[in-house]
C-alpha cells in the first residue's frame, strides 16, 4: 500500500489552516495605540434649571381699550398710532361745543333758581311762605345744581386721556369720525414697562418651585430668534392656583423691567427658570459620558497613558457639560472622543484636548 499519496493533501490542509489562522488574527488584532480627544474634569457652580426650557408667551401687564363716554365727532387726535404715551396724556378731543351749550343753559337756569331761592329764604324767615313752598324751592335749586355738575362731568369727557404709560395700537377712529358712546373702541393701549412672560412647566417641578420661592426670588431669563441684545432678565412673580388637568402643567408668570423694549406683547420666547445652584460640582464635557449594559461610564486616562473604564453616576446637564456626582474627581483626564476604539488598559495618544475655561454658571 502506497501511503505517500496522502502527503500532498495533508500539507495542503495544514497550509490552509495556517493561512486561515493568520487572516483571523489580522482581523481581530486591536491597534496598539488609539488616538483620542481628552479634557480635564473640573469643579464649578452649576445652575439647576427646568429642562427642557419651556416656551413662553409675552403679555402686557395691563391692556385697556379706550372708549368715549359721550357721543360726538372727533375734533382732534393728539398722538401717533403705535407710539408710546404717558399716563394722563391727552389722546382724543371730542367736539365740546354741544356739551358747552348744555352747561351754559343749565348754569343760567341755576342762577335764576338761586335768585328765587334767596327770595323764598327771606319770605320764609318772615313766615310769609309755608314750609312746603320753601322746601320745593330748595329742591329745585339742588336739582339744577346737580344737573350743572353732571354737565361739567360730560364736558370733561370730551378730553380722553391715557390711564397709564403704554404703547398705543392702531387707530380705529380718526379726526372727523363720529363715535357712539360707549360702544365704539377708539384705540387699545398696552402697558409694557414692566411686562409679563407667561409659561407652563410640568407639575413635578411645583414642590421645588414653591420651596425655593419661600427662600428667595427665582430668576428667569429668556431668549428668542434673531436676538441682538443680552438675554432679558426677570423675576418669577406668579404661580397659578391650580394645575391644568388636561396638560399636567402649571402656569407661571415672570416680570421683566423691559426698559429696552426687547420684549413685545404676543412674542414667543424660550424661558430659562433657575431653581437653585450646585456649588463645587465636578463636571465633564457631556460627550465623555458613555452608556453601557451596566450603566454609565467614562474612560479615564491614567498617568501611563492607558485608559480605565470608570463607572460613574451623573446629575444634570448644562451648556454641554454634565455633572458627575460619583466616580470621578476634579483634575482627572477623560476621553471625549474615540471611545469606540478603546478597551480597558489600552494605551492612547492624545490628538488634541478639549478646553473648557468658562464656568457653566457664567
């Protein structure tokens, strides 16, 4: 029996196995050094805010629709629509001549009745007229005196004045138009110094909001599209007395001085409500925090340039940094990019460092 005929087959099989093993090793071999981006954990003060920031609606502190209390035609308009007006500023003049004529007539009648009453007084003192005649004369005088006072009041209504500082809307009636009292609306005025921002937050924040408001005034800031000024700053001044059963939210109002007119009635804004502040919190860039099967972890770079997979516990996130409440100390170096290539104890080379120089509270 010739056994040599099996040798080529055995050699071929061995060669294939070696080749296959070599290819497999090449596919699974990890690089000796992995390039990464890193940053240092540091301590800072971090504001605790409502997350995500709610959307708010700007509303005036007061809105009044101006009506005329007497009918007539408008003889003058004393402001430009859309302009700011001061409290008690003259807005409209209703033609006063009809009211002046009525006042003059009733004033003349009152003068005549007063003369008659003086006569009645003298006669009554001399017991020449009865008590009834005297009382009737006095009542006629008092009635006309009240009528004259009413005429003077109606004449004052010919001048329509602003009830407070505010901004006027569009004119509904112009000079020469006839207005009916009190149906016709002449103009609307909004008070915008100060101004409100209304917004709603989930009801789970209510206990913390109430707790913090008992201790201090909560600060609110807003931002909006195409903003060219610093974010307006205000105070939380109102918490509604009930939770909306439909949405599970509660309505809040913040008051803003609005001295620069940055906020305008009807505007939509993004609201930042600061509840409290974490002092000396350890923070890292948010991209450093990874999530695995056993929870959150961070790759920490040791002094020998090897990485350690460190389990951590995290808190809030603010301005792209995350608070680490357990598992990390300030000053330690963490990997912020390149984590997918890493395994524990692997050596790394730093391509560049992420630098965070400003406190998140700034």
